[in-house]
């Protein structure tokens, strides 16, 4: 069975499947250890590791029926980062995840993308809730999780890094998708 990855849109963003031309900007971002200090692993990734990350991200769609969208700015067509449902084998449920490249940060794009994913997960996947892992020192992501209506459920560790588990209850708070 082949899974069709939906295309979602907001006022400023297209959330779409990953394409070959996305690899270079993705690999450049993943090679920046400082930009990735709160993501796991908290280090720069090699070109080969970045390729494997992209292949894993794309493959999850086929294996789970959902996954991570590439975030493209509608006005420019520029890749801005990603958001979607991340569900590696170690986790019992999908995580609502988001990451923006430094050039796209501070513009509300992560909030816009994550709300779109919340709505899609509630409407199309009929998920009652999601969680988000946030590094305790990542203040922008903590504020974003709270803006999305999530509350801290517990503190934990994942892949040798401290994490706060934020719980998102899905339903009426997510903004509708653009057609």
C-alpha cells in the first residue's frame, strides 16, 4: 500500500512532502551544532547522517501513515523547516514536532505550522491528543507549546537528553486549514 502524503496550507505556508532539492538546506541546518543544541542528537550531523535522517523522515509516512511535513514559505518557495508527527520506534505515540531554520525563526511560522498539524491530526487522524518533547532550556519552544495550549505533563529524558513532555489536547483550538 502506498501512502499519499497530504499537502496542507496556511496563509503563509505550504506543508508538503519532502523533495530531493530539500536535502541541501536540510543538511546545512543539521550540520550546525549550535542550531541543533536542543534537538536530538545535540550535535552537528554528517552528510551521511543527514541523508539517513531525511530517509527516515520520508519512510515514516509509509510505515505509520503520518509523519513530518517540509515547511515551505508560500511567497518564496523557500524551505523554512519542518513540522508534523514524529514517531520513532521507542515512543508509544506520535510527537507533535517542529523545527525552523534560523532564518525563519521569530515570525510566527512554527506556531502557524504546528496549529495546522494539530488540526490535521484531530480532523483526519482523529487523534485525541499529542505530546511534544521540549528541552527545558529551549525557551522559544516552551513558549510555543504553551501558545498551542499544551501543558507540562512530566519531566523525562529521551536519548540521553532532558525533556519536558507537553500534552496537547486536540479539538476546537486548532485553526482550520486553508483550501
